[in-house]
C-alpha cells in the first residue's frame, strides 16, 4: 500500500480571490478546502499545516470535524507516530486497534481507555477493549465492556441524525451481543450463548451467519434435532447465497450422533460429488490472480468472463462479503472520494494538478485494502473446503467401522420405528414450533427442529439369535450402543 503524500496546495481555490491585508490572519488552506466540502483534501492539508507546529485544542476539534465526513479508515495510511500527536478519540481508536493487531495489549488499553464515552466510536472501542480483557483473562471487565458497548450503542442510535446512521449503531449493538455469545460458547456456557444469539433479530445482516454458530451450541448440548433444524434453514431460497462447508459437516455429524448413518452418508456423498469439484475448479481460477492488486476488488462488482461457469458460487461468496460492515464502509469512502474528484475536476487545471494526485492515491490505497481483505476472505473460505472434506472423510471412515462392528457382532441398528415424532422435539415455552410442509416461510426461518429419535440401539440379528438358547433369550434383547 502506498504511503500518502502531504501535498502543497494552491493558496486560493476561487478565481479572483483577493490577497488578505497584512493585519488579517491568513486563513488556512485546509479551512478553504473544508468550506468547499473538499474534506479528503482538507484532511491531508490539515496534517501538513500542523506537522511543524504545536497542536492546539482547536486543531483537535477540527480534526474530529473533518473525520466525521471522511471516516477514520484512511488514518491507517498515516504513520502512527504522527497520529499520536493528535490525542483525539478517533485517532486513539485507530492506534488502539493497531496495537491489538500487534498483540501489544497494554498499549491498546492505554489508547482505548481514553476514548470519550460520548464519542461515536465509543461503542466499538468497547469491543476492542473486550479483546484486551479476554487476553488478560479479566472476565469481570470483559462483561463490563460488553455492557458498555450495548448501552452506548443504543444511546448513539437514539440520537443519530439519520435512519442510516441509526441502523449502523443498531448493528454495533448486535455485534456486542454476538461477541458476548461467542465468549460464552468458548467458556462452555452453551445455553448462555444460545440466549445471547436469540436476541439477534432475523432482519439483522449477522443473523444468517449466526445460525451455524447457534447450531454448534445446540450440538454441544446434545440437541441434535435442533442442530439439524437450524442448518436446514440454509436450504431456504432466501438464504441461497449462504453456503458453508462447515454446515454440511455439522449436519453429517449430527446424523452420525443419532446413528442415522445413511443420512450422514448422503450428505457426505453430496458434498464430494457436487460441491468439492466446483470449488476446486473455482480455486484454480482465483489462485491465478492472487497477486493482482485489483482483481478481487473488481470481482466484488462484476465477475470476469472466466468465472461465468462458476457464477453461482462467486455470487454467493461476493454477496456475503458485500454485506460485511468493513466493506460497506470502505465502498462508501471510495464513493465520497470519487465525488470529490469529480468536483475538483471542474476547477482550474492548476488546482486539479495539486489535488487530484493525492485523492487518486487515497482511492488507490482504499482499493488495495478492499482487494486484500476480499482476497483473504475468499481464500479462507476456499481453504475451508478441503479441511471439511477431510473431516467428512473421517466421519465416513467411522461409519464404515461401526457398520463392520455391527456385522461382526451379529447385531443391527433397531431402525424399526417411525423416523420422527413431536415428542423428540425439545423447546422452551419461548420457542415457536411449526410443522414443515415442504415450504420455507420467512417468519419460520431459524425456528425449525427435527423430531428424530436416536437410532443408537441395537438388536441381535436373526442368525445370531438362532445360535443362542431360546430359553435364555426368548424376546431378542435390546442393547444400546456407545
């Protein structure tokens, strides 16, 4: 990523501007840019103007004002030592996040702890602070950070100047809940994790991802029917862009734990016959472009001709990425930069020559960042395919081994009763239940549960019973497998 240049700007932007009298203080160029709403250019000029002098309180206030319009992500392109000269909540947020990435949790705490509680980035700062407390194994302060995150996010949502900004803080609130749930899961508190997940509304952009996480929590509690019910939600047309190899693995595993081996094998075979070949072919196309600086950025908008035959999978991956917060924020920054560049293009050529190179550099950095993050996400997804292929292969081997044990032991699975029954569905008084009649209804998504009875009982085969004394075993004893 290229380093941003601090460029000299023209002393006047408007034609025919009069030279100020000697007694009048000269208006900073960054202020002239700001007045014309050239916020990205003004920010760069502001850093140039303050680079060689002492930073004042007015400077800090102006910086926060400019960052309100530009966003803070482009601060990543400036040297941390320069940002440290400006002790504002915005710069502390960036510096704290960078410190966490470097595993310097003490420095991260020093930065994040000084962010003002009324600042717009305070809710997200508490998410960062929770990472620090988790690293330090400080459980009490960890949950305090989660609580502060939720309370402050709701507060910011209520006073948001627009519905769009309000939705952003609602999303932050939901991420606070998600992180709380994930921590509870890691601690083995599976029901507490489920309770937190259940507070995320179905309209949340995070909700489709959480179905898989919640399914794992039910699996750990031994409720395999609820696990399968959650995972079948991904078969809904409304969620057709969400394909996770991990969901296929967990479904096969849940059937396996119910000793419904044929169901498990059906999922395994479908995975190998349908999904694996397509992802292998897609991976070959993407890896050939892994060194490109913009291929994956362009992929976010229009798949190339060579991806036409893989368009369904590409669309699924790209659609999911576009819904992520970091991508939407970066896309919004690029949109604003393009708008500013178009306006400056109408100025005098001398003005264009001074401003446009810097803005082009900022935009290039943002594109490079999006390209890198998109590439990382895509390859993490693709690499999960062979990993879960290996895990499914292990399940397959275990099923074969158990079938052999049954044969050699003269036993078979009981499998002489109905596939499912309402009595096998476990639900609280707060959980809805609907019969599934072959169609997905939007208000039912995420509330499904199978009613399968465990098949992990065995009976002796007829041949084996013939070898036994009928008097000792007249009715065919029933045994339970491990």
